[in-house]
């Protein structure tokens, strides 16, 4: 059974600043999650892969992205606090979400074409654990507002033995 994680989970790309900054695009994101995985999720990890059309999203969702994508194929993202990484992590308070709260994420996504957006549900701790993921093709990210993206449902997989950590 799918559980609506939030309505909507909002992923915003903020306009980049400075003379050498690349433009960024904005788009909304709604995500659903299977109840089986929802109780264990401590964080969502967001990554954007270049040459997205070359990925098989069904295969990507079977195990950690860190074991499938080369580091140089992951875009450097920036969150609203200015942290940069190839994979951004956002803590999840499931009790608040299930009682009608919402989660808003702010991420800079560079303008470009042929991306795949991967959202991984993970546990945190000494050794993070992969619980499942959502993989979505982004044909194009334009500067400014983009059409909302309804993310593929985040489902529990058997890939829990891999470490989803991706170096900044």
C-alpha cells in the first residue's frame, strides 16, 4: 500500500547568485512511499545523475545509487544552507508528516538536459542503510519555474546491504 509521504513534498531550486554561478531551475515534487518502508525512514537522500536517459530506473531502484553511478556523473547540488554535495540528505520526521505536516526541501539544480533525479530513503547512523528509492527522468531543467514532477513511488527493495553514502 502506498502512503502519501506529503502533499506536496516541495523541491525548489533557488536561483544561483554571483558572477560565475550557473542558473538553476525550480520545480515542485510530490512523492509517495510504501508504508513498509515509511516507519524506518530517517532521511531522504537526493541526487541528480547526468545522461539520465541512459539509466534504467527500474534497475537503479534495486540498490544504492552509490554502487551504480560514477561519481563524475552526479551533479553537485546545493541546499538552502549553502551546503554542497553530490547527494544531499534531508532528515525526515515521519510522525509530523503522517499527522499532516509537510517537508520542504530547497536544492539548487543546474539548468540542463537529460537528468535522472534519484531520491533514496535511508536510515542514518554509523553505517547508513538503503531502504528504497524513487528514480525519475528529468528531460530538461530550465531557469525559473518548471512543471511539477510527480516522483515515482518510493518502494522498499532488497538492497539494504549497501551503504548509500556518496562522497561530496
